[in-house]
C-alpha cells in the first residue's frame, strides 16, 4: 500500500504553494495551516509533509510553532523539512512533534552531521531530501544547484543506512503536468530505498502510476488546493 502524504508549505506562517520552487510565484491558499491539516485529517489522511520555506532559505528553521500547533491539535504523522541545518534544529523539530525530519541542504553541505542524525535518531526517523534539477541535487530552497547526480547522492547515503528518500523533480513541482516517472523508475532500479514521489501530481492516474512503479509514498500539493484531486477519492482508492 502506497502512503498518501498531502503537503503544507509555510511562508510567514501561511499555507502557500510555489511553482518550480520559485518564491516569486507564491500563492496563499490559507492563512491558517492548522485548518488545512484538520481538513486533511477529517478526510482520513494519516500523514502530512510540512515544509518550512522560510527556513529553507535561512540558516535555521523558522516556522516550528506551526509544526507544534499541528502535532498538538491533530493526530497526523508529520514529516518536517526546510532549514534543518543544525543539532538545535533537529532537536527542536522532534520536540515540536515531528514524526520524521527531512534533510536536503544539510546532507549536501555537512554529510558528517547528517549521518550523525541517522545514527542518533534511527533510519526510520530521518528522510533524505533528494531534490533535483536536470538530475543535479539542489539546495537552499532550490535556489542553488550542486554538481551531485541524484542517484549517486542517494546511493552514497544508502551506504550510511538511509531508508526513506523524498525525490522532487523541481521542473515538475507545482506545474500539474505529471510526475517524473522515468527518473523514479531509474532510482528504484539502481537503489534499494523507500522512495516518496514528490512534484507534478495532477490526477489520480499520476498516483496510480507512481504506485505501480513501486514508490512507498506520494506527496500531493497543488492538485489538492486547485481541486484537481478529491481527497475522499484518494483515500477510497489507497486507504
């Protein structure tokens, strides 16, 4: 069974969506993320992908109070990412109720620290954020691109014990033009990780395709907010 994971992206404490990671395309969908989270839970959703976009651009997490509010007022299992770049950040995220944390930029810039988190918290608590543009890993809220190939990057961390990977094809994110199935197929063929597909989901058919590929989970964002996908239908199909 593939996990369905709606996303809430936060800027200035508000629920927003971007297109291709461009902060200039910000669209506010709700000024109260807790309302959105409760609505997801009412549909029978169990998981939430919460991203601190302010933190992603910064040197530390910013919107941890939103995380704390959601985990205190719902039973959603939240994976939290964006700006987790220090031991203090990881500690705060878990203290505020995160079930898992996602590290992207930190895994590129400070692999020693990221590997320490895998050892300290356990591989089931740490998600590798492998966000790519033209197969190259991007960092800092996707504002910078490295020279690291996405599959090499994942394989390197697999040797360190990483189990969960969120892979977003940045060119697809927020565009409602379908998922990056060829890339996901290649990753699943060349690694042995639990892959969470992210970016481009525009329909139920997209979810069926990534499930057939073998993805462990799929993140939904703009398709929900724009009414392209009804969560009650998703829950009925995927449980």
